[in-house]
C-alpha cells in the first residue's frame, strides 16, 4: 500500500536527513553531514534530529542499519528513496518555474 505521506512536501531538515542516510550513518554523523551540505546554514540540534529519526522510522522511510554498543546507524529505505526522489522533482519544478518567471 502506498504511503499517503509520500506526496507531502518535506521540511528542509527531513530532506537533508534523508540525503545523509543514503549510506549508513549514525546520529552525530548526520548532524555533521547536514551542516556540511548546507554550508553551515542548517545545524540540527540532537533533540530535533532524534525526533525526526523516530518519525522517519515510524513512516518506514529509514531503518536501522546496525549498531554497536554506543552508536546506532540509519539507512534510507526504498520508500524513503521514493519520497526523496519525488521531493527532488518538486524542488526542481519550483526552481524551473521561478527561473522562467524571473527571466521574463
């Protein structure tokens, strides 16, 4: 059954978290990767990150990829990848339409 939330626009934080876990990554690594990808503009607090992770796990968009005694890693699922692809297409459409209008 398709996830009805797959067509919902993503927040910037969720978008970057999903991009971050294209390969397995633990929480602190996600925080660092999001900060790097956004040029330091978006810095996730631990509480924000883990709240989002719990939500993404519940939606089935990410899964745990393994853990040792200290660090749990997360990875995007096929459902999460579909959501991310749809969001990228939506963002590309926004940019294209904005550029078309701005150029006259």
